[in-house]
């Protein structure tokens, strides 16, 4: 994740500071935004400025937001994630006792500053097919005495995240309520504004503090970092997710993790915490499968094979299977087999995606590939061609974090008119429902919009071999074999 760039707001203390430090531990690039210049400078002194930049300023200030985005792009070359952690609690009290001026100030910080930063960052996030993670609150869906301003601002935030997911398919969004966390806001409740709440409400927070049941900032921070770096399944995109377990669950889950290497322990901790959130069993098992996966421990090579529809990927893969003993895994073939499998719960979804020329949700495709790779590695196979995958950045990142790092990507370049001619000819005999002019045009557009950024991503890492496919098959294959030789595969 050394190329991943994240802007973190509210970054000088509490959850925000923990997010910054965990991102830096993961060798990520960070732009930290906060009002406290001294605390940001302490972070820079501790971690150095090679992977860290910071903006001292009020998040409600448009100039601060522009500086953060510009710094990310100018210092690190891109922007992949926003973790929106800024927020204030006051005014606290019944609505009749609070001033509209204080309400507006709270909304400026908790809501409008976020709208502003997203507007400024959106073009860069689209380029990177990035994500937005908003720190919400249980008060967004449940009433707390005296918290009408704070709770309603977080409810507005949840709806904003949901709306962006609907309007901006190039990026992903999610809002997370981290639970009752041991931050300066809790101290403010106990020592200052709690008297404006109900006696029972204040007493609850005091007891959580006295019993040591407040969540440590590092625990939700690990969850947020894992989401930023690894993404999340499509079916929860835009959703609001809340810690539904009793307070202290983060700490208890942490202590339940068995002895492992520090790297695996940190990963397991974050993934188990994800399971403690109300993310649904599908997401929890999806992430937890990464902890138990043993594929990474095997000596295997995976080559991604990408190119537009009709570029000849399949033909070249077949030749490599015959001459070099590779296992050819076509993501499209796996999906079509799953679509036709009797009793498949994904059959209708896959059929619709194929008809529309859209991309099947990543958790389906990645799991099918993982099952296939596991089956072949158990038979002693070690060399894989993964054809027509990854189609999106989230697929690439999830595959490499839960299965294995790719060796490199073979990218077959071919003029669109040549590919169209090939596909229409194939459609006369293939029987495939997507070999028609309407579906083909949709597939071309989807490839350009979503798959080319994947090629660019790996190309920047020096992990792409481009092959001209507008040449005779055997000439193309000679180029492919030379690429394998150059990579010692």
C-alpha cells in the first residue's frame, strides 16, 4: 500500500491521530488536516515527512480543503481516500436553550466542511477509483438527551454518503459509527457539557469511563484504515454501519486474538473488529477469510491478463497452457459457470451484469477465483493466468490482499474496430449472450472507464507488459514468451 494516499481530517488527536499513525505503519502516504499545528508538527517529528504532509487550518475554510488536495497530488501524485473524522459536539441542550448561531457552527464543521472537501477532492478520487469513509455516530439514528444538533448533523452525513454512492459510481463511500471512544469529546461530556444532558445519559458515560469500557481510539482507527486500504463489498456501498456490540467489545475482541506474528495479529485484530460491527455476516466472513487463507504461503505465480473484449487474451492463454503448463482461469468463464449452476444465489445478478455490460460485485468474482486457485494449488499447480481480471481497482486490491500478489499484468492492446470485427464474427457461433453489438459497445465503454485505471495503476509500478495484438497470433505469442522470460517465469 506504499502508493495509497489518504487525507485524514481531525488528525491531531483521538481517532484521527490513531488513523494517521496506523496508515503510516502500513507504509501509506498521509495528508493530515487539523487546527492544532503543534500536534501535527509532533506527528511529523515522530514519523518524518517522507510519507506525511499536513495542513494546519480550520476544515470549514475552503482554502484548507484546497491545500490538502493540492498537497496530496503535488507531494504524492494522487489521492485514493478521504477519512472524514472532524466533528464537534456543542451546542448541547434542549433545542429551546441553544442558539441558531451555534447550530450553524456545528453544521459547518460536521457537515458542510465535508461536502466542501468532497467537492474539491472528487476529480482526484474518480481518477484513482478511490473511497470516502465518514466517521458517523450512533446518535445519527438514536436520540440522546441534548444532542439534537450533533445527532441531526450525523444523520445528514449518513444521507450524504448514501447519495454520493448513488451519484458517483466511480468511487465508494461508507459511514461508520465507531462506538463510545475514549477521546477528548468524552472528557468534554464528563467535565463540561454533560450537565446539559439528562442525568441518566451523563451517568452512562461516566460509568463507561470509570469501568474502563470506553473504546480505545486505535481500535476503530484500525477498522477505518483497513476499509480505506482494502475497500468493501458493493452491497454495503453507501451504507451507514454501527458498532452494535456492547461497549468494550473492541478491547475484548483484541484480547481474544491468538498469538501470531505482529503483522498477522494486526491484520486479524482489524478484521475481527470488522466482524464486531453491524456489517452483516457476508462482509465479516469475506474479510475474515483473509486471516485464514493459506494461499499466500504457497510458492505460486499469478499473472493478470487484461485487454479489451476481443483482443485475443483467451487465445494467448490457451497457447501458454499448452506450452508452459499454466492454469488458465477466465473470470468470465467462472462467472458464466456460476450463473448456470443450479441453485446459485448469484445467477440472476450475474446474468443482469453480463447483459448490461457492467461489472459483477467484487466479492462474487474474488471468491470464485479464490476457490479455483485453492483447488488447483491443492493439486500441486503453481502458475496461474487470471484472464479478464481485475476489472476494477477494488478487485485488484482485494485480490492481492486476500489471495496473493500478482507477478505482473499482460496487457493486450488492440484497436477497437479490430476487436469489434472479431467479436461479431465470434458471435455467429459462440452462443454467448454478450456477443451482440449493443452489449459489445457497453463492454468497450466499461473497459475504458474501469479497467484502464487498473492498467495505469500497475504500469506506474513497472508491472505491466504491453503486447500489440493487431499482429499474427504466433508473433504475439513470441512477445508473450519473451515477457515471461524477462520476468523469470
